[in-house]
C-alpha cells in the first residue's frame, strides 16, 4: 500500500482497531504510512457526536499506529460518554483529522473557524482544543470561547492561541449502512 492509498484508508484502520477492541481480539497491525502526525478520531452515532479523542503531538512512530490507538481511545476513553458498545457500533461513523503544524496566532484576524482549528492554553497549563469547520462555530470569537470552556479557562484569563489545519478522512456514508446489513 503506497502512502496515498494508506492515508485515504485511515478510517478503515480506525474501524478495524475499534472492531478488534469491541470483540476482545488483538488489534491487527495497521499499515505503515511513513509519516508521523497528531490525530483526532471522531465517532458519530446516527449523526451525533459519540466520542472524540486526539493529541496535539504524535505519540507513535507512524500515522497508522497513531490512528489505531486514538480510535480505540475515542471508543473507550472519552469522559463525556460511556464506552461504545458492540450493539451500537454498526450505527457509528468515523472521521479522522490529521493535524498539521501549530502556528502561533497574534491576532484573531488570523483565525477562520472554517479553515483552522485552535489550541488555547493559559499560564497554568490548562488547554482547550477545537477542530475546524464545526456546525454552529461561525466566528473566531465563538471558536475561542468554546475552546476556553473545553479547557476550563475563564473568559478573562490571558491565553496563548495556536492554529492548525487538518486533513480529514471520513468513512463513506454507505459504509455504515453496509455494516448494518
């Protein structure tokens, strides 16, 4: 599998890892992609958020391993939700967000929530992250306010803001319907 084919199949890597986890099997070794990157894996059930876990820096030596680990974490460890169950899994769809480099933001004019995700960090090390292009997040001010809330950072606290782009890989909608048949 070449790098482009492997990258286009990141959702399949995530699906296989979660399915192995749900069945109690050892996860299959993912294909080597040949690059490192930070990743967020988002799980939606019937179109609604069901789990999302990621890191701002890569934790593994290859993107395939990174995706597989974040996928299982999204199904198992998102503190906002109970673990994904085998019964609901066929109704779930995956989205993989591969993060680009973080760039320091000096002005909110450098932000566009449809293009850039953000990381906000306060002096105490609390951090909030928001991926780009989310429904209902239309302004930089909305994006910053939501990221602050996620990080437990008050509105008056000074923050460092960094932006990033993402490369998204979504499962085709028919893959979920196929899993249900």
